[in-house]
């Protein structure tokens, strides 16, 4: 796995976990202390995105969107116990295709 793939996956896990901590606090009536690891996780997410091997931040963020969508569907399945349906899978594949085009399209030097 190249370093960009590693950092995209790490960023997705950190972002989803951080957002879920706030979800648990606000929507699931968990302790407000859930916000502390949530904020740390979101800070890690931001750090991981800076490690993506691309010249422009906007391109890294745009491509990350596809990774985030698929990671969110995996979270839905593994953590929340709701299996993605065919439309979720189709949308995830389309998003990853878009991310790949953004990252690896040939561009003039």
C-alpha cells in the first residue's frame, strides 16, 4: 500500500470516529466527555490529510471524498450493524472511481 492510500484510510477512520463521538454524545445521550476523544480524533484526521502526496490541498480533499464515502459505508456495516444495500455499494464505487480520476488523471507538467 502506498503512503497516500495509508493516509487516506487513516484520515477516514479518524474522521468517522471523531464525528461518531459527537453523534454518540448528542444523538445517543452519551456523556459530553465523548467530545474529548472526538476532538482528538478530528485533529488526527486533519493531520493525516496533510500527509497526502499531492501538490494541491484541494485535490487531496476532493479525492478524499470518495474514500470517506466508502469508509462510512464500512462503518455502517461493521460498527452499526447495517449492511449496505446495492445502491450504497454502487454509489461507493462511483465515488471511488471519481477519486481515482482526480488523483491519477494525466496532467500537464
